[in-house]
């Protein structure tokens, strides 16, 4: 029971961190009716350190809640799907708690997550805007947002992993 409760609380905390990370830095992109934000760093954190299930829930639900609270309700369903798959993909491909944060495998997993998110939002934007040409305007912002999130994740992930492991919390 303790492990289930701990897992549930951790998953809720990760969803909240993604929501807050997304809302803290939010720059509107008028061309796509979306925004650039800092929440991807938290998705990388959830997926790499805690695995695919927590990564998917934190990424999908946390980001969708941020869309709702920031007034981007038209993006809730695409975000739930795109960011959920992003977290699942990264969590599935990364090393998890068994290795250091900075490994070629983790960097590849996060890079593939960035590419998936960019592609997923391009498709969603094309459908929502009725023009895949217009949706191309969002690609640079999505790539920049996720790449910066990946770069910021590295020192924060290293520090958190050291702290969490010293405290005896099992990550997965």
C-alpha cells in the first residue's frame, strides 16, 4: 500500500510540476494560436527519472491542464496526446534510474521526444488551422522550446537524481 500511495503522490507531483513549468514561462505564438513554454524540461525529468508511465501521465495530463488554465482549450486534446506520447516515448527509451542522467541513450531518447513533439504539433496545427503550410510557422518554436527544455533538464536532473537517491526514494 505504501508503494502505491507513494507512486500516486509522485505522479500527481510530476503532473503539477509540468503544469507549473508550462505556466511559469509562457510566450504566445500568434501564428499558431499556441505558446512556447518551459514545461518540457519537467516532462524530460518525469520520463527519464521515473519511467514511461509517469512520463506519459505527467507530460499529457500536466500539459493539458496548463492549456486549460492558460486559455488554450482548443489545444487540450492534441496536447494530451502529443505530450503523453512524448513522455511515454522518452521514458521507454531512456536508461531510467540505473545509469547516470547524461548517457547517449538518454540524449537520444530526449531528442526523439523533441522530434515527436514537433511532428505531432505540426500535424495537430495543420488540422486545426486547415493548412499544413501555416502550421510550419510553429515548427521553429516547438524545436526551440524542447531543445532549451532538454538543455535545462540536464543540470536539474543530475542534481535531483543525486538528492532523491540519497533520500532512498525508489524512482520507478
